[in-house]
C-alpha cells in the first residue's frame, strides 16, 4: 500500500513480463487495485534495465495515454519498478515506484 496514508492504503498490484520469441521483444501486463483496466506494454532489455512502453486508458478522459515502465535489477535480492505516464502536453510524470526485496 501507499506509505504514510496515501490515497491507496490497501494498494496491491501484479505484473507479469516475459520474452516473446516471435517478436523478439519483452512483453508485460500490469494490474492493480487503483484502476479497472489491464495495462500492456512491450520493450527491450539493456544491461540490467527493461524499458517497457505501451498505451493505457486515461482514467480521466477515457482516451488513450502513453505509459513507460523501467524495471531495474539491482542484485539477486533487489529490483525496482518505476512507472511514468505521458501527459497530454507530452511531459512524462512519474506515477509510481516500487522497491522489491526477496523474502
């Protein structure tokens, strides 16, 4: 959930990513309790970072909006994901950051 009593204290999300051997790109989907739609994306791996881009439903207008996810491997027990949405004027805004630690 959100730290410090943010707008989504019971937030939960799930992402699945894999390599498509036909398109030769990574593909992913993300679902969470803050929205009612599934977000899909595709991208590439460079070093220890996946850069994934896609379109999703804009919750305010119902139209399409661009999104980007950066998934970074830090070591065998830690990785992070940052999600960015592109605003109507073209500016990217960081909307989420998750730090993962192996249990």
